[in-house]
């Protein structure tokens, strides 16, 4: 299982890391996410235009304010990939059980 975790995301393509509680998300280059290993994913979608500022608000937030010091989203051109841990995978008997979501045995051969 550790080998699967180590190969899940290539650290060379992690541009930032986000945290939500005890869960970490690595911001991985769009074309290097795990789903693009065997099939190219193409070009990342263009980000949406930012919303207009609220009435009466002008300019950028002051340096060091939470809006500028806390990363709340992955940088453009990257996607969040939840970081796998051995602790969560150890709940399963095998890697195959983990990948299947332990939804029961695989289908019988015809």
C-alpha cells in the first residue's frame, strides 16, 4: 500500500498544499493528476472571471490580511488531489479492497 501512496502523485508536480481539518490536498499540475496517467487530459479549463467587489470596496486587501495570507484554492493550472495516508488505507485488508471501496468481491469470471 505504501508503494501505491508514493506513486499516487509525483511530488515534482505539486505546486501548493491546502489543508482542511486533518486532510491535505496537493495542488497538482492539471496534466499530471492521477487521472491523466494513461489518457492525456488536454488543456485545463479557463478559470471563471472573478466576481465584482462589493459596493463601496475598492482596491486590494491590505498585505497580511487573511485574504492574501491564506491559500484557499489551488493556483491556476492545477487541481486539488486529496493526499492519501497509510492510516486511512490500513482500514482495508488489501489494496484491491481499498480501490474497490470494499463494496464486496469482484464480479465472477464468465
